[in-house]
C-alpha cells in the first residue's frame, strides 16, 4: 500500500482528528503543531498564540481508497474556512484555517478546491495555503483525545456535533 500525507489546521485539533479517524482510506491521524518559529513547542506555549504554530492534524492516507481532493472536501465541510484565526469560541492564530501541502500536486489540488469552495461559502475563504513547515507531534494525551474523553465538556458540546455532522454528510466515506 502506498500512502500520502496531508497536514491540515481547522481550529482545535481534537475536532479535526476525531473526524478523520472515521474516514475510510485514512490510515493514521496525529495531532501536532506547525507553521511557527518555536522548536518543540508545548501545548501550553501554542495556546498563548505566541509561537506562531497552528494546531494541525497530520494524516496518512491511501490514495487508492481516498484522494487528496476528497480529504480537502471533507476539510471544508467540517470547519468554517471564512473566519480568520477563529473556529467558534476558539480564537487565536493557533486555530487558523490552513493547508500545508506536501507536493506541487497537492498545492495545485488545494488551489482548485479552494477556488471551488469560494463559490459555496457566503463569505471569502481565509484558509492559508502554505509549503511544508517543521512539524511537531502534540503530547501523547492529545492523541485520539475525543475517543478517550467523549464526556469532557468541550468534546461533548463541540467535537461530538462536528463528528455527527460529518457522519450525516459523508456516510459513504466512513470506515
């Protein structure tokens, strides 16, 4: 099996991770940080907004099962790409909407999908498109967070509705 990598930021990584863990063809999902200037940042440092990093997920996927375009189409339905540095009550540059393409082909696909999505949303898309940056894996307790803490307040009131929306909109893409 050949795998490709996608790195996406769309608000809190717990939300994005929880959705992609359910996507058929996605073989691994990891929460982390990228796009900033501080090496080996901690969650507490990233939360201040001072590191420049975004909370992201790093996906491994099988392109024979799911395409990069499909990955991005899901991305644009599970977060609001029109709010700058914000997703709901999560505010700050660490919650920005961003795609870190991993190849020229991914960059071209991302540009196409973003142009198509511009016609879908009522406000301008503010999603950043960026070349790969040094990536830092988030602390162990952030990995698979929603599955481990479904009753935690943020998970119950923010993550669960996003996962439910994904399940309803993309049932054919579920594992």
